[in-house]
C-alpha cells in the first residue's frame, strides 16, 4: 500500500499548491513529489543538503526568453 500513500500526498499537493499541472511538465511534478515522499523522514536542512549534493558537477544553463533568442 506504499503507492496509495504516495498518491494521497501527490493529490493533496496538486489541490493545495499546484492547482494545475501541464502534461508537458508532469514528469517534473512527479519527480518533486517522489523526492518529498522518499525523504519524508528528513528535516528541511537534511533534505536541502541532499538536493545540493545531487547537483554537484552539473551545469545550470538558461534559455533566453526575449526576442533575441534564436
């Protein structure tokens, strides 16, 4: 019944925070709630440290949103 608890948390998140989820970003929403569920025993500091550690060695890139973007 683990999956039933996950979807309960997911549903509450959609209703309480996200309100609407686009199909294009559904995977990202699922990944966010997956992380929340799998780290539910951690406090916020531990969870933040885990996320920062996961970003080590990765590049953050930005896509331009103005008219000059090609």
